[in-house]
């Protein structure tokens, strides 16, 4: 599926650079020195549909790119990182651990902006599961998206470091992971929103909830009245906006205008994440129960401000796992956006 925005003849951009976390400069320019200078070329976004990319869809559907003079095309693919590395696409929204690895290996991709904080992926188990402590997860078959999913990486690292426990990962996409839970083929699943909400909406024949979450900063697994710590940490960063390194260097103005549009979309979403128009846009792009979208949208903390410490921490976890040899540190982030998004 491809969607194309018409290029405006009059380029209207926000002056004074980017804003992060919702504050913007309303002065306008025509691509002069006071604002981003645009190339007039199309920006290709390689995307795998997700409500975590809702700010991309809101920016697109509400014309926030076109009002800045950007022509943006969203191309649906499951190989977005590879497309950006190879130069077939310019930008991809992705789990950061899936981008840290190619950066560490010297490939042609860089992190330009955060998408959202915190990571909303949590452990979902049947309501009657007997697990009282994180150590009880040792040796269990747990479904998860992949070995490089940031939630899987950080939860496995925490279990190993703090509890001496490791589980067996069964690699499944979220919908398939819920099916595996239903069939009793796995003991739990690390799911992201809106699939967490979808699982929690499931009821048995008596109308009782079938699933619950554990060790996520909101549960009380052992019933002692104390909330369990989140295995993934208090506010772990989630997805990032990433771009081809050459594209960022050659078309910095385009990237700046793109991130400005995303930041404006963030403001709109955060003002009312369950507004009918916002839910309609999410439902247009993601085939998930509408109530699951409504239940999960308020948890999606959209921001363009990079959590550099948290992302560098993910790289440390990947080094421990042997996925990468060395932590790139601040080399993970586009230097053109230092002082802007990080």
C-alpha cells in the first residue's frame, strides 16, 4: 500500500528549528535561513503498521507534512530497517534494539528521534498462573516478538542479572502469541499495546477475565499488597525514528521538517488520545479491535525527545547477549540533531 501527499508550491515551515515534548515556534518562513531548507524531493517512510506509529499516521492524515512543504510516501513493509540501510527508503519507525545492531556494525542508519516513552510491552499470563516472583519464570516457554525486541532484551537481561533466571523464548508475532496462550502452548507472552489490551479484553464462558499482567509496575503477583517492580525498568524508552545516514546528511532540512510535523502530531494525540478522529486514524492503519485501541492509546507517551541514557542501556544489554561486540554510545544518534532531539 502506498500513500502520497502532494507537494505544496508554497513551502510553509516552522521557524527556529524543532520542538520536543510539545512546545513549538509559530513563526513561519519560506525555507529561509530561519527555518528548514527543503529539497523538494519525496520522503519515503518504510512502515510496518502499528499504533506505536500513530503520530506518523496522524501527521499524514491531518496534512501536517504537506503544510510544511513535504511530500511523504508511506510504504508498507516488514523489512523497513533493511530498506533504510540499503537506501530504498529514507526513514523507518522501529524498535531501537533492531536499529542499534546495524549501527554497531557500521551500517548506513542512525537514530534521529524518539517515538514514544515508555515501552508498553509487558508479560501477559493466564489469570490463574501461579507465578509469584520473577524467579518463577525460569525455564518457562514465553512467547515474544523476537530476540532483538527491546522488551524481550531488557526483561531477559533483568531476569538473568537480578534473579539468575532465564526463560525459553518462543518467537511469535503478537496475534499468534495470543493464540498460543489460548491453546496453552506457552506459559506467557511479552506483548506490546494494543495487543496487551486485546488480551485483557478476553473473557471466559463465565465472563471472567482470562489474562493478567505480571512484574510490570502495576501488578501484585504475590498478593502482599506491594506493587511489583517493572522488570523492564521504570520508564524504558520505546520506538525510535531512524533514517539513512546519507539522507540525514544531504537532506537535513527535510528531516527537521518531518520531525516538526511528528511533534505537532504528538501534541494532537496527547491532548485526547481517545478522540474519535484519532481512534479512526489508528483503526484505518491497524486491524485491531477498536476497544483495544481505545484502552491502549492513553498509554502511548509520544515524544520526540530521545532518552539517550536508556537507549545506550539497550546497547549494553545487546553487548551482554553477544548480539553486538561494542556499545556505540552517542554514535547511535544523528549528530545533526544534537541539541534538537537529544
